[in-house]
């Protein structure tokens, strides 16, 4: 029986080191594997965990639980779990902007929002050319402050992770200019765009193609010197039987990818080197949809896996993003709004605020 299969009947942490759930598939992975670290399960009882994001200034993790209409908060110092926002408007992917504010993709509102320091919600985008977005899925912020997100139709397919509706737009990847609020399509023709992330130098944007034919793929694009356009679309990884979803990039340019589809031999996390070779695997008893780096040193991998959140210390750090032209923006204290209500907005591409 495989490691993942043995865990699925009733998960238990490894009783010895090195953790048998961690596998080096290439010698290059050895430098990232802490042999005295094991996979931990931080909490369970979610319906579909997604969009983890780390708040270092408060030492807590936020994670979407899409069908349960909530964003959960896990505190590193105490292990306490609480509801950060409920209802969440079927929130999916999350990240932080250059000022430390939460940026969220909402299936229910078919929009991308920003949570301000006081807990109020600003709608960044909910339509394009007069048509409603589909169901924004995942989001990343570039060093210039621009917001890049994917917009597949997954949240429109039923009432479990959103509201059933007909799409008004093709599935695209968008960029929002942080200064003007103007949105542009940076990638089209992607079959089910999903997770996305920049290389550490921001010269490459990686995008998951969830409906690739006949298999899922990780696509790569070159980012223009101006930082606002993409070119040279290519297949970085053909996932074969695997199912890449959300992912993050470490400081060496490796891609740490949520993986699996209910197959014990696939469920967990896989790691790709910058040349596209799979170098490592972390077996989990559940499919991992997304992940992020966090902890005091950004060396703790948080994995949102179906009904649970797992963590593992690794010997690398998540890429923090390049400095902007004036250096990083100062991080201000972020105040959680425990019961912010996300109201539908009729805004176009301009920013607008709604009461939380």
C-alpha cells in the first residue's frame, strides 16, 4: 500500500524521520528536503480548501473554504482556528497586494475584491467590456502593484462553489493596472485557466491550463520588458495523469504545485525545477488544490488539501517578489473583519467600495 493510501484510512503524522511521505525524484530536491521535518495536519473539517495566503505581520494563515462560504483563519502561535469572513461570496484564490491588503477572487460575486485595513471591501473588477466576469479563480500581484488573475467558468457550473449561470465572456487571464484600475486581457485561448505565478525575476508567468486536451498543462509566457504584456506561449509541463491546480514559486524558481485527483499515487504536492523536470513529491491523503509559503522565515509550506490544511517545513523560501521602482510599499497593520458581508456590485472596471 502506498504512503498516501495508508494515510487515507485515518491520517497520522510520521512517527519517525525522514517522513516517508516525502520523496526525492531527482538529486536536486535533496537540498530542499529537511530530513527532520514531517507533514503536519493543522486543521480539518473543510469542504473544499483553497487559496491559502500568509499574513506574516499577524502570524496567521487565511484559507478559503469555498462551499462553506467562509474564509478561515489559522493562528501560528496558538493553533486557533476561527472564521475570518462568512459569508465569503464563495471566495477562492487569495493573495496580498504591495500594501499588505487581502486580494480575493470571488465566485459568487464574479469579481475580484480587496479587503481594506478597516475590513471594508473594494471591488477591483467585476466586468469587462460591459459583460460580467465568469468566476475569478486565482490571483497574483506583481512588483509594480498590478493584479493578474484567471477567470474560468468553474464557479458557474453549479450551486456548490458559486451560482449556476451562463458565461458572458471567454475564459481569459486579466491584468488590472493598480494606478488606473484599467483591465486588459493578457492571455486568451487558455482552456480553463487556473493557478498562476511569476518566476522570481518576473520574466515568466506560469498558468495552469485545467482543461487542456488531452491532459492538463502548465503553460509559460514571457513577460514583456514593460511588464504588462505576455508572449511566447509554450507548454512548460504536460501533466499527463496529474492534475495541477494552484502553485507557488520558491526563490530558486522551483514550482511547488498542488496535485492529484483522488488517486493515492498522485494526491499531494509535486515540485518542478525551472527546467520543467519533476524533482520531488509530498504525498498527502487528500488532493491538494493550492498552497503557499509562510512562517517567520517563509520556509513553511502550507497546503490546502480538500478537507484539511497541512504544513511542512522545507529548506527554501517562497519568492517574495521583486522590489518595485521605489522599493516595497510599507505594510500597514491589517485589521480582520470577522463578519464582512460581500455585496454584489454593478461597477465596471473602476474601483468601487462597498460596506462590509
